[in-house]
């Protein structure tokens, strides 16, 4: 990573860390007036740091667009018949799925059915817990089979006399 990109990363990271820290501190100091604290902080930030909110909005739009695009691509790949591994689904199919997903999201937001979506995501995720547990056990079994000999030997990276005691 170049020095310029490191500087840009830190420049973009620190305002978010500072704002999050200030909000957490103020909410913990004044829990009874938390909403007023957040509203005041938001007013200060929008007055002084308009560029920060414009960048945040731009990043949200980019994130939404790429997420919607990948979902539409995945859905169109699944419904396209006789699609080999190196072929892409037709553009009209991806576009259609993008429009359907966008309309579905707009419909859910406009009708206030967000709570139903949250509940349905929990209900759909619950059956996946046993599958995830099986995957964890499978990973542990695989690691023991492939790397069990390494784990059995007591190899030390540093001899005990070179390990500095904790202060």
C-alpha cells in the first residue's frame, strides 16, 4: 500500500471514529436526553462538515448499487437455463432482476413492512444455524486430519528464556 493511499485511508477513517466516539460518550453521559444530543451533534456536523455527509451518501449509493447488482447477477444466473460456468446470463435478465429487487425494496419501505422483513430474515436464518454448526465441526475435523501432526508436536516459536514477561 502506498503512502498516499495510507494517508487517504486514515483521513477518511478518523472522522468516523471521532463522531462515533463523541456520540457514544454523550449518550453515556446524558442518557435521558440522548435524542437531543444526537440531533445537536447532527446539526453541528451538517453545518460544518457537509462534505462528510456528501461522501457518506455517495458511499451508501455505491454500496447499494453494487449489492443490488450482485444480487441481480446471482438470481439471473440461477434462473438461466443451460448456462455453463464461463458464460454470463443475458443482460435483459440481469436488468429485469435488478428492477424487481428495486421495486420490492421500494414497496417494503413505502408500506412500512420493514419489521416483517426483519422478522422473516430471522425466521429464514434459524434453520441455517445447524448447517453452520456442521460446517464448523467439519472444518475442525479437516484441520485435525491435515494439520494434526503439527498440532501434536510441541513446537515453540521462541524458547521460554527469550519470552519477555508481561509488565
